């Protein structure tokens, strides 16, 4: 896994514990998830601008470069997945997932 994904993650999700632990730690987490599940990316102009990771039917992270948010990158990442998926997310992202067809369970 490359450090570009870790830099993107830390820029898009700066308040998470993993981001605060540093670039090497985020890279390590994505390497583990890639072994156990999947890591998908979207590139624009030769750079990774979005990353989605998960295990089984659970989405663990969806991060989009701030400059590329609201430009279809998140939708493109989710389109790479097949079948029903689950996500636990913070309040601020609920609207995005609802627009993408996710249903709040509780």
C-alpha cells in the first residue's frame, strides 16, 4: 500500500484516531484491510483522490480529497461495490449515504 492513500486519509479525516497516529499507522491499517478485505481507489489527473476500504459487507472508510468532494468521487467508489453493504458513520456523513441509497437501521 502506498503512502498516497495514507496522506489522503489524514487530509480528509484529520480528527480520527488513526490519522492522529500518523502516516505509517494509517498505511499499516490499509495494508491489513487489503489482506482481509478490499481497498478501492479513484484517480484524477494521475493522483489518488478517493479511497474506500472494507471487510465483507462492512465499509470501514470512505475518504475523498477535500478539493474533490461533491464531484462524484464518493459515488464512483461506491459503484465499485456489488450487493448490500453496511456502514457505521458519523452524523455529518449520513446525508451522503442516504443519497447513495443506504437506509438508517437504528
